[in-house]
């Protein structure tokens, strides 16, 4: 019990000393620096909270969505090659480059 009262008295003494002490330029600079660092810490904590929404589950979901997108793109590419092959079989005079130019298909068109 005595330690608690001593601690409280000491805290009150320190608080009074801080209030009674005149502000020096060095102290003002240190307080401004402390305020700046505290603001940076709070900003960092806000960023940390906002990044919690990017959990591993969200990342896995995005990867799965990307994989589905790539599979779909490859399926469309395969369909274009099948149509090209079918038309070249039905019309032998149609060359691959003619087909590509008529349908605006780039020469480096391939599966992803």
C-alpha cells in the first residue's frame, strides 16, 4: 500500500515539475518530433488494419479467379484455331495468313 502512495506521489511530483519547467527550444523540437512520430505510427497502424482485408483466403480467391480467366482465354484461343482449321479444310485456297488478316489476328497469337 505504501509503494502505491509513493508511486502516486512521485508521478504527481514529475507532472508538476514538467508543468513548472519553462519550454526550451530543444524541448519544443523534441515535442514536435514526438508528435510527428506518433502521427506516423497512427498512420502505419491504419495501413496495417486496411491490409488485414488482404488475407491469405482473399489471395487464394484471386489466384483461383486468375486461373479461371487464363483457362477461359486459352479455350477461346483453341476455338479460334479450330475454326481456322475447319475453314482451311473446307476451303483449301484459304491460307493461314489470309485467315489471320481477314479476322485481324496478330501473327504472334497463341495460347497464354
